[in-house]
């Protein structure tokens, strides 16, 4: 690449889709001696990256951070993982401390500084920077969904036929009402659906 960068870039044009910006901008600069072996298609495909797992069942939950920098995945082996999108490839950035059971639900805080997970009969809040569990609260049944409010002050947890609204600082129970999973807050935080 350092000895012949133009040849490298020119050969890459053969693999660029016909309607891509790079193709339309630089196709006239193409080196004629480099031939096209296959047709790359007219446009980029819809799949940009793929997380590789043993099976789709081993990746029961997924969330994208509000800033678009990280993806959090859950595991039936009890490990939430963080994946970096900034690098352009999905390489594990950090695996949070192994847990005692499968983690089914995950949610980022609005600032992407913490992550909530539900496993067995408890909920945890993790620090993204340290990878340590900051809080843990035992529930009386299995959780079905988890969501942070837009301002990050509330964590809602859906259980069997009810929803618990908890303070995100200490996970103290503030309110409980009849409801079902999945759950999500409205963008202004006034409604929990």
C-alpha cells in the first residue's frame, strides 16, 4: 500500500458498486489494465456489519447507545458485551463481569454512561467506563423488559403483568402498576408505553 497506493485504490474501484459515490467520482481515473472479474452490483447492500454468534438464540438482547458509538448484546451464557461502532468493525470492546444466568434484556442510559441488564430475578446497572456493576436490585419474579427514561432518572422494569418504575440512582421502587412487556418511554419522558 505504501509503494503503490494509486494501484491499490484503483483496484478497489472494481469492487465498488456502480452507483456508489467513490465509483462515480473516480471511475474515470480507473487503470485500464486492471480488469473487473465480477459485477459488484448497483448499490451497497443493506447489511453493513454482522455480529457473529453460535446461533441467534445465543444473542437474546441488543441495544444501540444513544450516541451511536456502542452496541450492547446480551448472552445466554450470562455476559453482556459492548461492541464498538467507531472502528468500523464489530470487535468486542469489553465484556462485563460474568453473571449467574442468562441476560435477556439490556438498555443504555441516555448519556451512554451506564447500562441496565435483567437476568433471572434481578436488575443491574453497570458503569460503561469501568465495566463494574454499580447497582443490583432483586425482583420477586423474572424481568421481561427494561428501559431508561429520556432524562436518565427513571428505570422502568416490566415483570409478568406489572411494571415497576425505579429511581435509576439507587433502584428504589417509586411506583408499580399493571402493564406488560415490552416497554419504552416517549421521547419527552411523559409516557411509558
